[in-house]
C-alpha cells in the first residue's frame, strides 16, 4: 500500500488546495513512460481541461511531474521564445504547473491506469477524436496459417445478432481503420486449457499459465458478412514467447477474448509526403494503412525484418490508389507473399534485413542512414512520418528523424509496439 502524505501549499493553476502525493517507487517509471510516449495525451488534457489556447499548445514543452491521489500535475514551459506567436509570448517564460483532477481519487499506482484512461476518454470525446475502449469482446477462432515465414495469421469471427442495427454492426469491429489494436487476454485460453487438462498434476497446471497475461495485436483487416464479422490478426512468431505460444496453440472452435481496444494515431497521414516505418510487429498496421490509403501521394515504406523471407509480407500489399481509382477489396488472400499483386502498387519499399532481433538504438542509426542514402539519390521532401518499433529504437529514432527531415513533434509519430528485455 502506498504511503500517503499531505503536500505543501501550492499556487499554480488548479492547485489552490493541497493534494495528496502518492509515495510509491514505481511511480517514477510510470511518469517517465508517460513523458516519453504520451506527450500528445498530456497536450490533449491541457487543451480540454485548462484555459491554455491551441496557439499556445504549439509553443510549449510539457511534462508530467507529479501524480497525486486526486489528479496529476503537468508542467508547462515555453519551447523557444524566438518562435513564439504574439499571443503565446512570455506566457510560460517561467515554468507553470497545471493540475488535472481525476474523476475518483486513487490510493495506489495500480489504480492510476483507470483514472488516466477516463481522463483520456473525456478529453478525446471533447476533441472529437476516436479513443481507447475498455470493452470485452469474444471472437471465435476459425483458422490459423502462416502468411510469411514467421507471421501467423489468426482468422477470427464474431457473430452478429440478427436484430443488430447498422450502427451496432459497424461499432462491433471496425472495418475501415488501420492499426486498430486489441488487448488479447492470454489467460482466458490458459484457463480454458487448465479446465480441460488432467487436474491431478498441479505443477503441469501452473505451467499452462503464460508469463504475461495480455498482449496487444492489431486488427489486420475486418469485414462483414450476412451473419458475422470476420477479422484477421497477424502474430509475429519469434521463438517460444507467451504471445507466440498462445497464438500457435489456438485451434479452430476456440474462443479468444479481448479486454481493451484503441485506435492508432494516423490522421496526420492524410496529406503530404508520408514515410512509414515498420518492423515485423507493425507490418500489419502498415499493410492496412496502404490498403486504406487516402492521401494522393503514395508513401515511402521502410520495412525492417530480421529474416529476408518476411519482406514479402509488405511487398505483396495492394495499395488503395486515389490516383487511378483502384479500390481495395476485402477478400482474404491465403498468403501475403503473392508477388502477382505487386503490379498495382504505387509505393516504394526500402527493405532492411538485419539478421537479428530488431531492437536498440543501433537500429535507429541504421534506419536513419538508409533513409539518408535513399533521399540523396531520390530527392523527396518527407512531410509526415508514422512508424512503430521496439522502445529503445523508437526513442533513438524520433530525434534523428526530426533533425534529418526538419519536422515538428506532431508530424513524427513513432510508436513503441514492444520492449526488448
Ligand atoms: C498497439 C500495438 C499493436 C501491436 N500489434 C501487433 C501485431 O499486429 N502483430 C504482432 O506480432 N505484434 C504486435 N504488437 C507487438 C506485440 O504486442 C509485442 O511484440 C509483444 O511483446 C509480443 O509478445 P511476446 O509474448 O511474443 O513477447 P514478450 O513477452 O514481449 O517478450 C518475450 C521475449 O521476446 C522478445 N521480443 C518481444 N517482441 C519481439 C520482437 N518483435 N522481435 C524480437 N524479439 C522480441 C523480448 O525481448 C523478450 O526477450 C503490437 C503492440 C502494440 C503496442
């Protein structure tokens, strides 16, 4: 249980009464994670819950400094006095703190996630943005098969009640979104297997429980039939790991359960010259982005794989082209590695094959230098970036890309999809 102390008196916006600090050692890691990966959410909180104007938001640096039982403190400071607009000028020359209140007080960091998500949902709703959902969904497993050497496709379905309205059908599984991710409950299948296993051997029982109980995987594609929703999920297999073993153990007729879902941040790709960067875990997002591409300019795609045999996953994607009116169909293909389909592509793939797990700052340097080499021979002004990689690669790559491409924070979205340990 956290040690709860009373804070000293404070005098910044929204902090007109003392709040209760949570003294838990794990909070520092959570705060660092939010400051590294979720700055856009903090900006959303400031936009919705404080009087800071949109013009000012473009000129400030923000960071989460403290988590109290009753809410969070976000510190705001001017980015660079030279570039400030007149309205924003001198507003935050001194750093200033803004308190954002939780709906319900917390007593332990374990409860922070629920309150943080509630703030995000409220802020996104006010900003008209799609948001994270804490909904339980149950899918039936229909089939599973490899679509490239190390990529296992799960074919799932979800029955739709015959009396469901059009809106209810559309809301159940999104058919037109790239990077829509589900948090799969790995424990659900472990518990089902336990129930059917011989319960006399308790050590064997314990072995069935995965080392991690949840794992995010992206909806590769979904479509509606007359009776159900069909969904594809592609799982990268890299040795004997909880997510991969879970996916490989699934049999036709099993159910899988998801507990949370959230939309990917890709709105900035609607116009301008885009660069997409994927490793094996984000290839499904990039594939769907290409199929649903609405930007008149085709993107440049950097595809990093450990094994050359997995490159065909992206090579084979048919891009929806607003240039020639080719529309993506929603039919499933047995394998992504069908080179015939390449003839409709208008995007360029810059493949990088590393022959090792794709993690760490060195990979960021490699991606940046390969991009630099490509741009020297193919002059192209990149306006927008979306990518998702390992945590240390993403962290090292963001500043390299901002420098090389002279882009702002909002135009370079490089997400963390996994962590190397
Ligand atoms: C929003 C989102 C969407 C995602 N979508 C997909 C998706 O569609 N398909 C997909 O396959 N993954 C996807 N991921 C990534 C997936 O959730 C992680 O890779 C997850 O950690 C895999 O779990 P695991 O049990 O395989 O390995 P973990 O339990 O995370 O790790 C076990 C071991 O494997 C290593 N490891 C983990 N991931 C990799 C990797 N990619 N390459 C090499 N070594 C690794 C770790 O360092 C560790 O040593 C997504 C992640 C997020 C956040």
